């Protein structure tokens, strides 16, 4: 079971009786807090050796996702230095105390010696700053729901980072020719983000497709019938998508990969571009990127792995009159964002030179969301986040043969587009519903990548200044 370790700071100076009380109170704190993921008590740091032992075990324990520290008493920070420098797991500093108020009659020097987080955690905070160590600081009483929510959100971020650092992405073929933003330094991505990005030839995929049996196809069609409605008589097109899905899935499982890409320009030997196949794989939790976009494929997988409603997306066209964006793609939008029952339809694609592909057609759901793009600037990665409100489309668009979702970007269409273009945002994004910006801030902090947030108060001139300052900051830290 994946857990977070609760480590309490103190020192031998206080004696056994006080240290026993520290342990008792620490266990009470974590038993009281109702967080999303379990927190387990792992001991008191009283010495340099204690700190090093706990961190050493945390680093090599696959079930330990991160460490949460709290200094119940004063805990001299020089004994934490080596341990924190060697820490390879995310770190949260929780600043709280046992009692919510000061007990007027009970307070004496024994009480003062035991309940010292007000200045013990300041010593702990100093060493984090002195070491320039990435950490999340949460300040709040452990009985408060707001404190639980902050810890739980950070735990989700750490889960996402854990997925990132163990993620494999398979590219079926190469990128769309001449496209710049889908390129990137795959080795740097592995170094910085953990992603292992490799290519498998389309010919290998075709071989696997040709091995799929009629029984496997029939089983997959039964699945489609339970999840979607058939709005076509072209069953052979659906069967081919079923074969493609089964073959892709087998390869992904064999390679232990969580995301994949393809492109309509690299389909040698295939009958159709995978549409329905890709959409159903995304619904099963896989990440996907069109035109070989491995960065958006990886990001989509990360959000899906922590149970967020997310899909590969592309800003396709504007309703300039009302300030809306119509998001879609030629085929591959995930049905988990659908507000209606997806329909399987078959239509000509117009590009790629292959047979008419089956795909799911539906309307995306309403709600607050974010469009997210990760770009490679050559010397660093930049994560760009745009706040949007998804709405029901203002028109029926009866002749549009693909899934679609409409949104209003913050602060408005013109400013948001100006900021997105200035920051260098991709035309491919991951659309994620109900995602607090603090999630993205913590995610970027842990991975040490730049974050640009476009929101209701964004001003283009302030954004330009921020980008200039960011450039200086990251150049100095290279």
C-alpha cells in the first residue's frame, strides 16, 4: 500500500518522558486527520543518525510516496542537513500544534517545553530555505478540514509525480512532418520528468493487428455495444478499429507503457487511422497524443492515473462573436468527458489516404476546467495552464463528424490567446476538469519546471515581465 511517512522532530535534550509524549501526540495527530491517502507514523528524529536512517529507508521503500515532517518540540536543524540533502522523495513541512488554544491554568514550563512547534518549526523552515530544498509548507491546525484538504491535494500531486517518474510512452511511428511543437528532447524529459519515450515501428503494430482473432473482435464489439450507440451500418470499419485497439493494448501492456502516439502521416500497412480504438483506450486510462505529440500523451496519462476527467484536446476554431473556443480533433477525443451517450459513426477523414475510420461523436460536458500544455524551450520545460469554463455548444453543428467541446477562456478570448501565443503554448493540450491551480503549482515545484498560469486577472504586460524574469531565473540555475 502506498503511504506517506509522518516524521516528528525533537531532540534528546528533553528526556524520555517528554519524547514518549511527543510520540503519543504525533500518533494522535495523524489518526485525527482525514486525508485522501494514508499517513503512517515513522518515528522521532532526535539525532543526526535518526534523520539519516529514516530518509535512507524512505528513498528505497517503493511504497513510501513522500515525507511529512512536523517539529513538535525544538529540533536542531544541523542534524537534518545530510538527510534532507539526500532525500529523493517529495517533502511536506506541516506547521501545526497539538492544542488549538493556550490552556490558561495548565500552561507552565513543562507545557512550554513540550509544545514548541511555534519556534521549532521556524528552525525547520530555515534549514529548508538554507538548503534551497523543494518542499510544500502547510500551515493549519490538524483538526481543521482546510488543513486536511491542503494535505490531500498535495498527496494527489505526489501521486501524479510518482506516475510521471515511472511513465513509459510508446510512439507508433514518428511525428507529423515539419511540425515544431511536437518535437522535444526526450532524453531531457526522462532526466527531468522520468518519462521513457521510445518508438515502435508501425509495421510491428500491423503484424499484431493481423494476429487478432474473430473471437477477440466479437468480444470487443460487445463491449462497444454496452458503452456506445451504433450510428452506422459500416460494421467492418468498426471491426477494424476493434482489432487496432486490441493490438495497441497488447503492445502497451507488453511494454508496460501508459501512453502512446501515432500520426496520420505514418500509417503504412494500416487500413484506418485509429479513432474509436484510441478513444476507447483513453477511456481505459491511457494517455494519447496526436501527430506524435508524446508530451501531451504523457500529461494526459498522468491526470488519468490520478482519476481526473481528462482528454487529449486541440483548440480548433473560434466563435469570435461570443468569445468561445471550439475544441476538438480529427478523431481522438476521450469519451469520459462526454455529456451525452457517444455515438459510433463512420465518415471520411480527408487526410491520411486511408479508409473511412470509425470514431465516437459526442458533446463535451460543462464545468470549470484547464487546458494544459508542456513545451520544450530547449534549455527548460514550460508548463502552460489556461483557465476555461466549458459550456454547451451554442450551435448544433449537425455536419461536424467528430466529438466537440466548447469553452470560454479566461479572462477573454483575445487576451487568453495573446497570452498563450506569447508563452509559446502548443495547439495540442490536455483538457482537465475540476483541477485547482495549486495542484499545478505543486506539480511544477516538485519537478522544478516553469509554470505559466493564464487566468481571469492575467494582464499581457505583466505576463511578459514574468516571462523575462523566469528566463533570468532559469538561466542562472542551469
